[in-house]
C-alpha cells in the first residue's frame, strides 16, 4: 500500500506546520501518534499501556503522545518526540501520513491524532516511567463497530457516549477509542 493509497483510504488531512495552537480557548495543545504497521495479514495499530504508578490515566491503553512543548515547532513534532520518548521509536522509522480532526478531552487538552506508518522492523525501547507495555492490534478488529461497547451518560450538562473496544485481556476506551472510532468513520465514508 502506497502513501497515496493510505491518504485516500483514510481521508486524512495532510501535515501542516501551522498546527500549533488549539482551536478552542482554554485547552492545552497535545498530539498522539496513531502508529500503523504493515504486516502480512494487513495493517496493525500499535498501542501502549500506561504505567500503573502514573498520577493521571494510570494503566490505560493509549497512543504515544502528550502535551506540546514550547520547542515543538508543530504538533507533528510533538507526536514524533513523544513517541521516541515513550517507546523508543525514532522519527526516522516513521512516515507521517496526515491527521484526523482534533479531539477535545475532559482533561482539558485538544489532541491532534497523527497517523504514521512505522517501519515494520521497528524496535521498542519502552520508557517504563511512562509505558508498561506496547502491543499491536489488527486494524480490522479495531475498525469493526460490532466489537464496540458503548454507554451514554449525563456529564457536565450534556449527554456523552463512551466507547470501549475489547482486545484480548484489555479494554481500549476514552479518547483512544474515540480516535479509533473517528478513523473507522472516515474509512466507512
């Protein structure tokens, strides 16, 4: 699958160096990398499990990423820097493909999900202060809406639907599941 095929298939927005400030006031800019890996049985998505001792989101399944640092010239750079810091995969092993729409979170961040294609021979070097494990999930599993569990609740005066995606002995939920769901919706268009 070529770079152009992936852009067309996922309806991604092309990288833009101007993506620095959040589009909504009061939110902190952040970015994650949604790392795709081409395997013999199709594309897989690399996910991480956050360390259990962390103060926020301990033990949750996530993508590598975090808050934009002042020296990050773009949110793309944030996603690449955080990926190397958390799982040891350098930018030289990642081909950026584009991004999904920004996602505001309940923790007051506006996260830019950046899709990137990893070298299939990547080597992990987990920063155990942040990440306890990393694992791949076949993309077809994550994109199948029949696998989602949902719950609607009233929160801060509005109705929110939360999603969980079971995978083996883990549950992918929260902002991570929302980003995967957005990718699935774009592919289904």
